[in-house]
């Protein structure tokens, strides 16, 4: 099984679209997603956004909380993210 065939099979399993490229006939899987992001300083918290919109975010953080994977660093503002599914 050649590389292009494997890419097409992977794209079908993942629900992505496989488009031909100019790379010697190799197909590339294209993943598209969208994220709506809100950031706020004091007074605008991720919790308040969730309550006001009535939508659970895909991810969020509050100002002053530790930044994941960055020991000793803290978020300066709050963030609220709503992402589409993996493929749009």
C-alpha cells in the first residue's frame, strides 16, 4: 500500500477531506476548525461569560490561575474559547 492510499484511508476514518497536492501525487488530509475566543481583564471572567451566554466553553481559564505546562507563570487575563468540531 503506497503513502497516498494510506492518507486517503486515514482521511476517510477521521472524516476529513483528502485533496490532491502538487507533491508527486501524494494526497494531503485537510483539517479545518474554527475557534471563537474572548479575553478579558478584571471584571470579565470566563465564569461570567459562560453564565451570560449559557454555553459551556471548549476551554477556559481565569486571570491569576497557573498556566498549564509553564510552572511559576500565571494568566494575566481570563480566556474563554468555543471551538468547532475537529472538521468543519
